């Protein structure tokens, strides 16, 4: 890129610093989504098999705990922090319609993530406390749906 071209792009949203946070944001979002989608799947297996098979119950409790505590929650914290850092660098973002809507949907996604943690803790204590697998299958679609909407908002920026 020519010096002139680079100069044109050097608005707040294209500085190397801003792009660094965006890079981190996207990578963390990928890990968060992988974690939350897989966690609900594990909870479905747990609900279906946990009571009848004590060894499966133990294994799934351990897998859920590691996935939640060491991948999903840290990735969520990094994604949110990197996102807010971009807003701090380019405050105009906070006044756009798409961002406000995205932010509200992200709040739901955070709740859905924390709720998976609560379900995991309930299931680890007693697999009989887990909701029926059918309910979990429906619940499992919520983060998928939110992800489709959120990514749609940041990519298309419709308003
Ligand atoms: C509080 C949480 C979040 C905040 C504050 C936030 C903020 C931001 C900001 C400021 C950008 C840069 C937009 C631009 O430069 O045009 C961005 C990009 C992006 N965000 Fe988020 N975000 C959050 C959560 C999420 C979540 C949960 C997802 C996905 C499920 C997500 C997906 C993306 C994607 C894919 C981009 C890249 C879009 C592009 O470069 O065109 N974000 N986010």
C-alpha cells in the first residue's frame, strides 16, 4: 500500500492498535462460541445418560467443568474486554444502532453462558436435577440463534 493510501486508512478504526483488539476479539469470540455450543451438547448427553451410568456422569461433569471454567468463561471475558476496548478507542461506535442492538443481544448470550454453568453445577451434584434432554436441545439453539444475529449485525451494520 502506498504511503498516501495508508494515510487514508489511518482513521481510528484502522490503526494497528484497533486491529490488534479486533483480532483478539474475533479469536476469543470463536473460542467462546465453540465452548458454549459444545457445553450444551455435553449437558444433553449428561441429561440422557447421567443417571443410568455413574461413570458417564463423572466423566461428563469433569469435561463440562473444564470446558466452562478454562475455555468458555475466559474466552467470554477476553471477547467482551477486547470489544469494549475497541469502543473506547472509537467511541462513535457506541452511538450506532447496530452496536446498541448487538450489545443487548450479547447480554443475552452472557446470560445463556452463565446459565450453562449453573446447569453444569446442578448436574454435577445430581444428574437428576438436569432439565429433560428435549428442553436442553431447544435451549441449545438459543446461543446459535444469537450468534447468527450478532454476527449479522456486525457484518451488515443494517442501521
Ligand atoms: C460486550 C461484548 C462485545 C462488544 C463490546 C463488541 C464490540 C465490537 C466492536 C467495537 C467491533 C468492531 C466493529 C467495527 O470495527 O466495525 C466488533 C467486531 C466484531 N464482533 Fe463484537 N463485541 C462484543 C461481543 C461479540 C460477540 C458475542 C460476537 C459473536 C457472537 C461478536 C462478533 C464480532 C465479529 C465477528 C466482529 C468483526 C466484524 C468486522 O470486522 O466486520 N462480538 N465487536
